């Protein structure tokens, strides 16, 4: 039953994207018509900007725009006087790329806001665009870019990042799931000091998870929804307008679990999609995992929709770009290659990356998969194998034309009795059975990494990561498969 549920969720993200640029992060005007209504709205808002802007600024799409219609009574009551007067920078139909264009074209320039409230992304989820044309990873990257623009243009402002509102008839509605996937990641951008997370989805949902009572079209709130919105964001606005004199409010999290969070309670972590986006409170100056995600999505956009080989894994795969660089360059003379190995990743991270963008936007010929050694310390071998099974299912859904070259987890540790080596061998014994010799091909050359005592130090100085000679062995082992699959 659990497997069926997971596969049903995965199927929602299954279609291979058509080729196109990463629109979510590329500042874009609407349609090239200088007289379109969006440009006229932008011009009107720029008049307010040039006359002094406002202390309270809302940025978003139609849901924000409709403070001027469905929520007009609330806007007039709460946001029409003094420092509370609102500058509404919501434009119907906007996606992250349109907001980026507007911010690059003056909407936050020349005045000092106290509180900026951002809610954007539901139109990236598929409105005006095929569901498969923009994976959640791109929306996450787009929102990250918007936050960077806000911080650069309004460094003193308190920012309130509002969760994308729930939409659709149920918790498993495809748009709801997509927005939930984005919300679970973008909340990590909030430090609870200068950038606050505000998710009050629970107040829009009935006991069955439906939102029709407050959003008849299950997307746009009516007046009661704007009343709720005001009540929830008021503590943050008050705090910002007080210049920090009032007690600092806390991040607000929904009291209702999403479908993904419910699955987490009853499913092994190895099969559930997860990221390693660092988050604002990580203490890190940058987020290399998110940057690598962006780099790889850029590479996919540049691929023109065709990639011969995809290397999918953790640091051992990542290191084709480091100690394996010479061998990667040699292979690249014949094949187009996408290396989506990330140091430190586990099976659950590949599940997320596979479902949310890195297997979208192109057609691969061969996908080489090797993952699981980072799970060995804490996860049962049978659960690691389940994670690898889940990844294979995602590959089959996203890239049905591709052959998968399934590698066993490489041997690690000093010798055969090493605990982690034994765990990996137990995983390998299970996953070998996943190969059918056609769509999934088993490729085991682990013995070539062992000396006469069963040690790997001669080829893996840390007994985990191969050096240059290790990638030579790897290349020689997989090259016949690449030639047969790619026909070159």
C-alpha cells in the first residue's frame, strides 16, 4: 500500500519536460507588448514608487493583486493610512521570472520599506504552463533569486515569506503537491530574524483538507481569506514598523501536515524525497547544494534536450569532476555527459532530485546509478535497497527511453570485515535482483578495486573515494556498455 502511494505521488512528477531555458530565474517581461495591461500596471505602480513608495509592500501574483478587489474591504480597513498604507506589487498571472523583472525595473528602488511581504510561485506550478514544463526545483531557485533581490534593494526591511497558498480540492491534488514541495524547501530561507516564514495554510483547510469554503475556485481567497491573511501577518508588520522595539515574532508553521509530511511518519527515510538545502540558520555563508542544483539545471537547459550519459550518485560520482576529471574529459569527446553526483547525498536526496528537476527537460540514452554508501552508517540495508528501488522507479517514469546502468555500492573500509563494507554488500546482494539485463543492466567491477587482502587503500586513499587510477578502472568497465547503448 505504501509503495502504491509513493508511486502515485511520483507519477505526478513523471513527464519529461520539453526543452527550454530555466524561466523561473530569468527576469522576463510579460509578452513584449509595451501597451499590455501588465506594463500599464507596472507604470502605475512606478508612480507610487517615485512619489515615496510605502513602508508596507506586498509582492506577488493575482492572489496579492486581489487585495484590490476580493480583499478590497480589508485593504481599506487595515492598509490605507499612515505607515500601514500598502503598496500592492501583485500582478495577476505573475510567476517568479516576472517578479524578478519588476524588481530589476524599479519597483523596490528609491524608497525605504519597513516590511516586505512576498508570496509567489503558484503560477510556476502549472498555471499557463504544462505541469511538466517547470519542476519544483526551478520555482525554489526563482524564489531564492527574488529574496536576494529584495535583500540587495531593501537591506533594512523585514521580509515575510508567505507560504504559497494551498490549492486544489484535496491534499493529493497535483498543484497542491507541487506547491507543498516548494514550501517545504523555501521555508529554509527564513532565519526568523530578518526573514520570517509565515504559513497559515491550516486556516484555509477544512477537516478533509479542502479549501472550497474560503476559495470557491480553490485558488483565490474571497474576503474572509484576506481577513485571515491580515490577522496572520500583522505581528510581523507591527514588529517591522516598531523598528524592532516590539518582541520579535516567531516563524509561523502550518498546524496541518502536508501529504509529504504524513508519509514521513510511516515510511523509511531512504525512499522519501529530501534535500540538503542548508537553510538560513545553518551558519553557512553559501549553499553549495542549491548552487550545484542551479548549475545542473542550467546545463540541462543548454543541452537542447538530448544528453547521452547521466551519472547519478553521491561524492563518488561527483568526483568525476575532480580526481576523475581526465577520464570525464576523454569520455566527453564522444558523449554528452551530465554529472549529477552530489557529495554526501543519500538515496532520499536522489529521489528528490530525480522527481524535482534533474531528470526533466531532456532525453538521456544511459543513466549510470551508484548510490547508498552514505546511508550505510544509519540505515538498514533493506531500507537502503528500497531507496534504490524507488530511484529506479523515478528514472523509469522520467526517462522511459533510457537504459540504466546499475552499479553496486563500491567496497569501503580496510577489509571484508568492515561493518560499512558488510552493510553495502548486503545492499548489493538485494539490488542485483533489480536488474533485468535490458532496461536495468547490472555492472559489477568491485573486485578490481581490491588487493590480495581485500583492502582498497591502493586505489582509494581514504578507502572510500577512488583516485585517478580508480576512475580509469571505472571507465574501462562501463565503456563497452556506453558504446552499446549509445551506438558510438
